[in-house]
């Protein structure tokens, strides 16, 4: 996938006071979303929006496009 995370999101959340237990307990992010972030898999725009709110940042601070990274040719 050509979109990759630019930062360690879980570490950034932890630095803001949101460890994984808090994220689950307060239902800020589902377990599946946390797992996807850990493994570098994509998450929904709704979850990116939540991350931006929690981290007080923009989507471009979280993800970036890297041309040719695991990209299938578009025909």
C-alpha cells in the first residue's frame, strides 16, 4: 500500500496520555483499529479523524503517500 504511517502513532498517543488501556476503556479506538495501527495496516477515515483530534494534528502528519510502495499497476 502506498500510504504509510509517518510516526509511531501508539507512542504519540501514549505521550498525550492515551495508552492502549485508556483507548479501549473510553472506547476511543476499537481493538481492531489498534491492531491495524500496530501492524501498519490502513484504518478508516473516521479513525484517522479521531487520531487527528486526539493528537491535535492534521492527516498529513500521520500518513504519507510513497509512490511505488507495494503498488499494483493501475490499468
